[in-house]
């Protein structure tokens, strides 16, 4: 039987998955921009900045596709939550240190005049997305997920139990 929590799970998957896919896709055409955005935070050792900058867009898309399809939802949601937490810490750190940088969340990155005016909104957005991700970590079950098709309970005869499919 499906309840409102399953529908909320679907909404959480579509919103967070969609955000990750858009964010990653907008960064893919400009990998140097992604590296520039990571570097602008001045948090990571320079030796790892290019690797993180180049891999981040692909990771975002993979997480987004997993969430959107509801495939390995708990794992994708956990990675999503960890990335949102890292981004919240990064933006808060930039704000606390007086850096004026574009968050690089949807491409771009680097110095930006009056960027600190955007930091509260960016942190609030990421906190909301973190909450949706954590919901999916705790309760990954949702409507129209591949997890529900691939990993559904079976009867003792090995036949999928249709009553248990969400």
C-alpha cells in the first residue's frame, strides 16, 4: 500500500536529482570554470583542486540520475547529503572569511562583487536540499523507483510479492 510518505519521497528524489543533474550539466562544458570555482574557496590543497574540479560535475550528474531514477536511492541520497553539507560549510566559510566569490553551484565561480549578499540564500537553499536528501537516507522508499522494481520483496516461491511493491 502506498502512502503520502512514498509520494513525498518521489518529490524529494525529483527535486534533489533534478538540481544535481542541472548543476553538473551546466559545469560540464567548462571544466576549467569548475576548477576555478573549487579553487576560489581556498579550502582544499592546491594538489587536489583540479581533480575535485574536474570530477565534481560528473559526480553531481551520477548522483542526480540515481536519485531521479530511484536507483540505489539510499546511497545516492547519502552522497547528496554529504555534498550539500560540504557546500554549506564552504559557503559559510567563504562568508565568514569575507571572500566575495560566486558559489559555482551552477557553473561560473571565482571572484564576484557583492557575492556575500547571495550567501544566505545559497545556504538556505542547500539546507533545504540537505533536508530532502536526509529524508531519502532515512526513508528511501518512494513511488516510481527502480529500487522498488529491482529490490522488491519476494514470496517464499521467489515470485515478486505484488502487494509489497511501492
